[in-house]
C-alpha cells in the first residue's frame, strides 16, 4: 500500500493511493500514528480498502499533502552512511553508525516550503531513504529487524551546516529547524519496494542534478541500522529512522553551495515518488 495524509497543515486526513488514484480513508477512523501502527493498522487498513474501495471518495485535485505519518515520537537519523558522502565532507569512515536526532516539529509535507532560519548562511540539502517503524522495538536482533519495519518514505534531511558544526554542540542544532524534514509524498509499505538496498536516490537544485546515489552503497544496511538503534533507545510504532545521504550535498562542493531564497529543490527515490520544495527566507510571505 501507499499511504498519504492530505489537507491543510495540522488538519490532515488519512488516505491511500490505489492505481495512481488518491482516496480519502477518513471513514477508517484512524490517523497514521503510533496507535495505528501498534494496532496492526496496516493489515486492518488493507482489508478496509479492499472491502470499501468503490465507496471511498477521491481526494480533491490539487490538494496539499502532509507528511504521510502523523508526528512520531522521534526522528532518528544516521550520519555518514555512504562512503562517498563521508569522503566529500572530509569525515573518517565511521566504525559504527553515527546517530543524531531531528526534531519532530521539523516535519512538513513534500511540497511545503523550506524556510531558511534566522541568521542562517549555510542551509543545505540531503536526499534520504527513511524507514518507518511498525512495532515497538527494543534490543532487536539484526536477523529479526525487518519484521519491525512498516515501510519507507522519501525524506529531505535539510541541514544548517554552521549550526550543525560550528556552534559548539551536537549536530541536532542544525537539523531540527522548522521545515527541515519534508517527508513524502507517501509511505510505501515493504511489499511495494522489491529491494530496499537497490534504490536510486537523486536531488536537483534549480534543475541541476546535485545528488545521484543508490542505497547499494550503504555502509550500514537497513536491518543493521534498525537493530543498532534499538540497542540505545526503544523505537515506538511510527518512529522514523532516516538512513543517511549520498554524496552531492552543498557542503561537499568547493566552494560550498548553500540554499538561498527563490531556489527550488526537487528530489526522488525509486518506488517512493518525488517531492518539490521552494526555499524562502524566514519571515517571507
């Protein structure tokens, strides 16, 4: 299945995509949140859609999409998970996954604007595959990890490099600003993705290809990452693990290239659709 959430920000309704048509599943009675995933919501939703598809209203044309998951308890991110990205940022190859957190208040829809924060000069882009957790996970074995995955979503891990690296603290400072986590357009369940370790990811800025990578180049693959993170924190249903970005971020260029008001960022991944964000300055209408 492909799950969407649509409507005005903060008032999104649940939906699904079937044969490229968007359907409103409000009659199912649940948003795509922790309660939904914990209660075998994907199985129940699939049955509901099969039984009621002919009666489901279509989502109005041109409607805004929100993030396909209602605000999770946490967004966990993996840094430097592609060898080429570690090299371009002059970072050593990590012997274990680098973990940082991204604020859930950074989540926005796939076509919402990116707002450059106050006092920012180094706002950057990062196309990523994000994993959505399907059930409570604590001390999970790598061999069992995929049973805890509900599906996958496209994520732009927008990053402010000065805040991240030059402000005397954790990476989180440059990762959790408002609008810094565009998600979607949809959540694809596991069966929609033939091989999660062979997904092309790409990102363009103003039509110019900046990133063009593949998850086959992961340093740490999805089951390892899910297992690893679960050793340090309990993952709750609906939580997100973003798995890192390939080479081509603005920081990696000489000289670096950063986003400015008026820029257009377009990104996509095999099986996960594409998204577009326009960049605006803080306070700009």
